[in-house]
C-alpha cells in the first residue's frame, strides 16, 4: 500500500514540502486518496473474489455398468489450504427435478478424491465405487469458501446400465396351438427395461405368442421371457433355433442356440401324442379310483 501511495503522489507531481503541507493542511483531502489506493491493493495469495469463484464439473454425462467405479470431476480456483470452506455433493434422480436434490454422506462407497486437501488443490472430485442402479442421477458439486458466496457446478448426469445375461432357451412339451410346441427364451439382470427378442430357425416357421413378459427381479434389475410356437413333424430333420437379445447396454446382441432333434428327444408327432394320451388316461383312472369308495358308501346307504 505504501508503494502505491508514493507512486500516486509522484504521478500527481507532489514534491516533499508541498506534500507535507498538503497532508498536514487537510486530512479530508487524503481520505479519498487512501480509498483509491486500498482498491488498488491486490488480493492476498490464496484468496479469490466472488467473481473468481466458479465451479466446473466434467464430464457432462457418464454411462457406466453396474459394479464399475465412477469419478465425477469437480474443479475450482485453489484457496488457502488452512482456510475455512467445504465441498459437498448433491444428487437428483433421473425421474425428479433439481428441487428435490439429496445431500450425499461421504463414507462407504462415496468419497472425495482428496478428502483433506480439496480446498488447497481446488479439486472436489467425487469417487463412487461398486456402482449400483440406484446411483443413477444428476450430481452437483457445491463449493463454499469463507467470506464467499456458495457456488454450484453445472452437473454430471450418471447413467448406470446392467447387461442382460446370456439368453436361455427352454422347450415346453405342450403347445398353445394344436400340432405345435412352445419355445421360451429368458434373460435377466438387465437395467433399464426393456430388452428386445428376435428368433431365427433353419427351415422352420416360428410364431410369436404375444409380447415379451417383463417383471422386476428380486436380485435387482429386470428379467424377461418371450414365447414362440413351432410346428413339429415326425419327418423332421434336426432343427436349430436361435434366440437373440438386444439391449441399450450392448454393442452386439447376445444369442443362444437350441437344437431340436425329434428322434433323440422322443418328441416326434406320434410319440408326443402317445405321451399326452397316456397322461390323460392316467388322470382319468386316478379320478375314477378316488370316486369308487364314495360311490360304494352311497350304494350301501340306498340298500
């Protein structure tokens, strides 16, 4: 400040004697000068003005898979390492607006990249380990420095995907239509919903039996199953049926094959009808056997 005052007096052409007279004569004339010099004084090292405090977040959006680790970057002008301040993070779920944000508690899976030196480094990045589907949302970094207004970053949108498992194909003996058998393709563990199924058979016609069924899995994520009807014949050769699953988390679809051999599995047309007839006859005989004691008692009473 003293250097700035000498420079100012020199610039206005003030010599030693006149300056002394000027300063002694009227102190009120010096007051505006002192204010001017005070505003010329630079900020102390390690301090920022309100205009200098800005918070930047990167990347704007991030897509990861369940179980990954995420680093959400947050930077701001470095402050006094021993100064007062704080870094906090807030999350808004993808289905909510910014007014319903929740403050994160550090510890466990959530931590700061530099928990003890964030202010000195100007780095308040957030690290999330073992990401789950519930972590999806938009994250905001807030920085507060002593004597400064709290500032918030532009936000980072985190999307968490779950890959579907390899599809599994099941053969059901009975078909919904006469002369057909039903194939089911199932996958699970994916997020978000839905998945898309597609079928392909070598020299065989496959008919979709309605849309895919979808429900939440107890283990997390979703599971889905899709059915198709396939005609059968005792004269068939071995057939290969493919079920493919597409999901937003996949670059390429997942596919599984099912080999249908009527002779090996005993599922030719005639054999299948024999098995079904045997089952029907057994059910009828069982029902009749259970009715005999009841009928006998009624007959005795009538006598």
